[in-house]
């Protein structure tokens, strides 16, 4: 896959998880790891976003667009 | 209810030790030799120190007390703090390094400085400084209320709470004057360790004490108070509010003068990128603290004051030692951010209001002294407002985020939009503020966060008016803008070459 496209995708993903998806995950069940689903989802986003950031960071470094 | 003497002694000891460290942090005289040293530590902080400093900035007493009280009374609306901070940290990865580089090249210490140089407009810089100071003083007052509430719970019957609050704020102002940004940075280390240890301990032990285990707490919440566990779909604040509040607060976060001060201490753009990757770790604490609000909902007697939810929960659940450690944590979470906020506000006032408008010929040494002395004025004003007009402040506090976000187009759009003009930006900013205040005053929010309407108007006006002014800057050589956009142009040229 094209690097630019991947960066673009990873930039959009956190907004999708944290904002666009909220109306669809606003529920209690299933309860996962002792967290009601909405809290679990936000917890998941909290883990995924830094991973996206890290991958973008590596990609940009390898592209040489940041020093 | 009378406080607990052990708790009070532990709280006071920890706070005094931390104040002492605040002074020791600045015993080297070079810390106060220039505005750049005093306010942004000579831009020498690596990723770990910035992480601690920005964490100390953002996770304040108000965060802990405010979130638990929102969770107690409004349920899952409190969870908006998670998308809000995650979005703020994520977008910071993209624009903070650019902003930092500009700030280093031009030796600036405030966002208003940035606007002044980027747009060549002292008026825009003045507007940004005014908004920054005006919104920050009520924010300092939130911290003031935080420590006041904590001391009220800890010390009723033993001390004069108001007197102790004034003394502790005076001590903080004094060590900030003395040590500059080094003070809050080093004390933040202690505060952060306490926050992590105490909050995790509370989250682990309170469900066991009151419900038997985390699992049975969740079971009870699901059966008896399911309304707490999802965002309301009806009522004045529902999902549209949740989403717009998250987005707008996220955009606003690094517009705050105290957050910007933290950013400018970085020693490299890369330190800020790493920081953006690791800042979300702090949120583990946030999400758990929100659950403490749900615990309070089931444990505290009905009709308790939501403002005291967390404090009362701690008071009724633990003995003196744990109470003392917890109260000390909240007290520090109130005092240390105040110190950084005072530095941010003093900087704006001294650089962008005093130097730019009143006395442009001020010598660097005198400017440094004025910036440092402003700490007393800022904290003094916060004390006076907080104690004399507590009710007038409520509106400003509610509007703080909505007001701050209005400078986003001036600060962040302008890093990417070469032809953005000062005229359109100024009009957009003013319209944004007017719309925000009007929506707030008339209550016609349509279930959407006030600042969102303001920002929308602001962006529409800026974009629509820009073409009318763009001829003033087009085809005119401007070394500052050329430098800011140099890399982009280079890349464009390279890309076209590759394409050909």
C-alpha cells in the first residue's frame, strides 16, 4: 500500500473511533474486562490512537518528511 | 463534619515539602536571567520532562473533583474527557512541532507572540493575549475552589480555611516568581507519582470496600443505575453535546496559555512528537476516576453536594493516613497547575500587552522582572475574584474552553494556510467570540456545545472574507512566511519533479 494513503488512513481512524462511532457504541452490553461497552470502547480508542500516532511517526521518518 | 487531624497534618506536611522543592528548583540564578529562561526553561526539556509538565498542567484538582462530580450527577457525560484529550494529543502531533520550530527561530514564549510575527499584527496579538488572560484567571479560580474544598473537608474545626488558602497561594506565587518554570516541573514529578499511586489505590480499593469487588460493583451499576452508563439520548445534553464538547475542547487544549508554555519548553520538535505518543497514557487514570463518581452515586447519602462527591467518598471510606495522602494529592493538583497558569498569563501580559502596547522600549532585564512580578498580580486577581465574586466567575469558567478555541484558526490554520490574512482572522475571531457569548447568554444551543457555534461562525467568516484581503499580501516578499512555508514548497517542487 502507498505510504501516503496509509498515513491518511491512520490520521482519520482516531476521529472515527472517538467521534463518528460514539452513537453506535453508546450501550452497556457486552461488558468486556469489567467495563460497560461504552467505557470499553473509549479505553480501546485510548490504546489505538497512540499506536496510530506511532506508526505515522515511523512512516514520516522513513519518508524523510520530518527530521 | 469535623476534619481528621492526622489527615490535615499529612496534607500540610506534603504541601510544605513540595513548596520547599519548588524553591530549591530555582536556586541557580540563571533560571531567572531572561524571560526565555524563566518561562520556558531555555527550551531544554526532553520528552520525559515535557510529559510530566504537560501532564501536571492538564490533570488538575478540577479534573479529579469536576469529573467525579459530573459522573455523580450526569453519568457518562463525564466520559467526554476521554475523546477530548485523546483528540487534543493526537492533533498536537501534527501542529505542535511546526509551532515549536517557529517559536525557537523567533525566540518567542507565547501564542500571541506567534500571531504577532506570523501576521505582522500587534492588534491580533493583543486580542489573543486578552482572551488568554481573561479565560485563564477563572481557570485559576477553579483550582482555588479545588484546594478550598479539599481544605474544608480536611480542616474544618482546626484551621481558618480561607486564611490557609491565601497563604498557600502566596507561597506558590513566591516560588514561581523565584524559580520560574523549573518550580512546577520538579514539583510535578512528586505530584504525578502521588496522583498515579493514590488514584489507582482508590480505584482498586473503593469498589472492594463498598461492593465486594469491581465485578459486583458493575453488576449493581447495570441493574440499579443503567442511566449512568450510557450517554443520554434525550434531554438538553445528549450525544450531539458529547461529540461537539469533545471536539471543541480537544481543539482548544493547546490554545491555553499554560499548555502553550509547556510546549515551548521542549528542546526539539521530536520531543513533542514523542510526547504526543505518550500523553494518552495519562487517561488511564481519567477513565477510572470517572468510575469513582459512579461509586459515590451509590455510596453517598442521597442529596449530597456533587461538588464534594470525591472528597466525601474519601472521607467516609478511609482513616486519617489515606485521607491525608489523598487530600495532599488533590491540593498539589490544584497548586502546581496554578503555578504554570500564572507563568502563562504573566507572559501574555508582560510581552503582548505591556511591551507591545505600553512600553515598546523596555529593556530585556526590566521585562524579565515585570514578567516575573506579574505572577503576584495574576494570582492575586484570581484570589480576589474567587473570594469576592464567586458567582460572576461561573459563567466565565463555563465559557473558558469555548472562548479559548476561538484562537484556533489564528494559531493552527495559519501554520498550513499561506494566504491567510490578518484582517479575515481578526474578524473571524471577534465574530466567533460574539457568537459564543450570544449562544451562551440566550441559551439557544440546540443541544450543541456553545464553542462549536462560535468556532463554526469564526471559520466560515475567516474563509469567506479572506479573498477580499488576500491581494494585500499576495506577491509581496515576506521572509517570515517564506521561511514558515519553505519546506512545503520544496516538497511540492520535489513532487512535481518526480511526477515529470
